C-alpha cells in the first residue's frame, strides 16, 4: 500500500488520535455542481494533507477516485478525507449531490456529527438541499454554510446569502464578508465581523491580517450588529443581551465562546464565504470546523440491542467502553478487494482482536440476517482510495477495514464476547427497475458474483428475481444510479444486456363460461381416457380460487377428482390468453366420463387443463393489472403539474394535504396502475426539478383497459 500512497502523492502519515475530543466528523452536503469536492480538495491542500489540489474535470481529485465519478465528473459515492488542523483530526465526508445517490448521503449523515452545507454563489440552491436542511434540523445536527465559487464572474454573495436565510430560516448569519479587489469583481479577502479585521489574501495563503479601510466600516457595523445580536440571543448568559442593548462593549472572547457553543448545539448556523481556487476563506472555514462543530463526545450514540433484539443500556462515546462500530460504506477496491468504512461509536477498535459482525433487518433489500466472528489483521485511515495503516481507532473516529468476508453496509461490529446490534439507518426505497440478462451463458456465473458484491455495498440497490416474469430486476434510485451499477458490472468482466421491464399481470374470467375437456388416446397397449365438464365463474377481486365437486353418480371416480383440480390449477398458473396466472375464479366440475382400464391421474389432469382452456376460448377473459397507492411529496409549486400528470397515467387522485414534515410541501395520494410507474422515479424528478419523491405500495388488481389488454395478448401470441 505504501507504493500506492506514494503514487497518489499523499503527504505525510495518517493522523492518529487517542481522545475523541480531538475528532470532528463533518459531512459535506449540497447540490451537484456546488463545489463540494473542489472545496474538500482545497482544504486538504491548505493543511498539507496533499501536496497540491486536484481537478474534478481532470479526474485527479482525492475523493472522486471512482471511475464512474471521473467519467461523469461528479461524485457518485461517499468518500472520507481526514486532515489535521490545530491538533484536531477532521474527517471530511464528501457526499454526492445528485439525488440518485441519496443512499451515500444518508451514510455520510450517519457517520457525521455535523454538516457543512456548500452553496454555490453562481447557481444558488436546489429544493433537495432545502429538504436536506430540514432533515438535519429534525435530528438536531449542527450545521454551517460555505458559500463557494465567489471567484466566478456571475457570483453574487449577497443574493445567495439572502436565499440561504429565506430557505434555511433564522440564525443563518455570515461571520465574514467578502472583500473585492481593485478591479471591483475579484475577491481578494474577507472582513471578519467579530474581530473587525481584514484578512487579505492578495499576497497568497495564509492571509495578512490588518485593520479595515475606512470604506469598509459602514458595511462592517451593520452586519456586525446583526451577527452579535444573533449570537447573544443564543447565549446561556441571560444578562448578556441587556448589557449589549445598554451599549456595553462585549469582549470578543465572550462572543466567540458563545458562538462556538451555539453552533455546537445546532441553534446557530455560521456562513463563511470561500474561494477554493484562490484559497480565500479556507482558514476561516477550518476554524469553524475545528472550534465550532462538536466532537463525538457531544453526539449521542444510537441505541443498541443484543442480537436477539433486546434493548441494552445506552452507550457513551468512551474509548474504554464496550466496542460498538458500524459499517457505513462498503466498496470493492481492484487492489485489495472489499474495503469497509467504519464509524466507531464506543470502545476502541484494534487489529488482530476478535470481533462479532451482525447484520439484521435488511432482508427485504437482499441482505439476509447474518452473524459471524472475524479478526481484522490491519486498520487503515482512508484518504480517498488510499489506505494508510493506523494502530487503532478510538470511539468517535472513522477507520477502514479490508478483506472482511461478511461485513456489509449497515452491519454492526462489536466485541466477540458481548455482541451488540445497532438498528440500520433509514434508507430510501429504490423505485426505478432495470431488467438485466447475461449476454451469454458463460457470463451468468460472473454476473451472480458481481451482483453479490454490489448489493453488499449499496443498501439502495435491491435485487429481485421475479418468479412470475422470469426477469432479473435491479431496483435503482434513478438513471444515473443505474448507469453506475451497470458500468461496475461490466468493469467486473460481465457482458450484460437490458430489456424492457415486465409487470406481473393476472388473468381472470369476466363472465361465466363452460368448458369440455376430452383426453382420449389409444395407440396400442395402455391408453389414456379422461373426459370432464366444468363451469367457470368469476369471483370478487382478491377471492383467489375455489374448486367445487358436483359429480353425481360417480361418472368421474372420486379418486380422479383431485386430478382434475390439479390440472385446472396447473393451467391457471400457465395462463390462458397472455401467459399470466388466472385468479379470482370458481371452477365447478359437474360431469365427465372415465374408463375402467385407460383412465389415470395424468389423463384427468390433462382433461382438466383442456376444459379450462376451452372455457377461456368460449367465454370472456380479461387481464388484471396491479394498482399501487402512491404518496408523492412535492413542493407546493408543483402540485398542479403532478396531479395533471397522474391523470395522464390513468391515476385516480385520492386527495392531498400539507406535508407535516416539510415547509411549503404537499403530500399527494393517488392510485396508479403499476405499468404506468416503471419510469416514474425519473419522470417525477424531471417534472419537479429534482425535488419530488414518492413511495408506492400494492393495493389490488383491476381490469386493464381493453385496448391495452389486446396489445398484451398480441405480443404474447407473437412470442409463442
């Protein structure tokens, strides 16, 4: 691994801490293109973690090491980049900004104790970022805002700050104001509102600190008063506001101390202007990360149970406590195999120490419950795709493990003698199905192996082997997610093709009908003889199947009646007109004939199937399609467009109501045929500028419109 580190140009050794108070875990969030990865790269270079900053467009950044990220020029996976500043280890968790990779974002939120929102001064903010702010507020996560790309000619700091204040709410206030250069457009420094000092970067980084020019004083005074009032309002010292309003000068040290406490509590949200390319504001931002954000000691450890689900005593972030860690991300490295990013919540993780790995509660996502004992030979500090060996990881820190045979994303790592389990964090349901097939028979084994690896590392990917449509379906978060998954499969040496996704329909009878089944064959030796007459009646939806015996006089011997039923059931499973199972019917056997020598179980099974087929040919059959109830969460501005679109999908709107968990959002409930929802994950996102989400649940089967049913029948007939 040392050679790999040297090739990547990583400077120095990995930072190792023994005290959780010297750790900060910060997740970097924001919309795609806001400059998150570029900012992380600049922070790494500014602290000497790497010798120089890489480029997103050139594919040379530390955190965008995934080939898919380099191809798309945007982050597609969670990546960890630790740095050391003022003796504090800051684990930066760079997350994708595109909605398809929300699973990576949720993993980053689980591993972090605070969030840095990155907002572009050029592009503003999207609805997804606003929703994420609400999500962080719901769990009380401390937050700060970095307004980036100030060096762009279309950048507007004031407008972007106003947008942040309107969307994020109260106490979103700048600690610094950008200072323009002599050309009136480039940002050459920052004006510190608390210290009333100018930080001048015109000569390079770090900045020169000096007194402000006279023309800066009016802007400083107004913005500084607003900032001080916001900080003092959050102070635990109730007399401070009275002292301030009476005109008393409050010591800078007191203001900074109250600011840091308010930020750590999650009640005040500082804004720092930053130019990643020119390094303007990087030192100020690092100060917020280290001094303002809380350590893991101030973050409650998620509840734990034993592996049987019995609650255990709450844990603290204590290096001497029982070991509890969680796998927040699993990837497959082409050099070292499976690599798992682990957040240690309690205790200390050490190499060569037996541990217990538990994974429960994800069976519906293709992750069966599992428990195993393992021993990790080495621990590593991850820096992008570089792994630097470390002697241990204390409570609150992040570390990477390699070559685990059982660890999957969401698993709990605990002491072998006292195994514990953390409940998995909430993951969004993948709603875009992609049907795949191996290109050749020789690719099937490789496909199964590679799918197992992908599913183990990505909880937002669900694998379904549909027994009715006989398709292998990958449920993804969206098209970009699907593209990454398919690229990774192909990179693993698997040739695959995609095909249209089939929806599992049903067939039924629309009216009573009768069928005559005659199976008589005589070709020398033992023959076959069976005749049966049945009546088929439709039943209410969801009734299933009923078989009624009304044979009189033994025309069909009693021991052959179950054979007729078996033949009918077999034909029902095969389908009648389109190859889909028949449901909700009552079949009555009322007449038939048998032969004392040639009748048999097999003959009456065949006759029963023939009778049902004739009943279908003589009667009226219809196709049933699954109906899902969908709940769509959208900003109020898009409600009309969503409801109009639902009508075009043959949907029936059940109603709408204000979203109790979202500001200016609406929940729209409707019933929609599943055939109309295959690509709805993509189309809803396009319709709502990426802000709409939805869930779905099956409710029943309804008759398919005749013109659509005929098309399905013709397609089935052509394929036979």
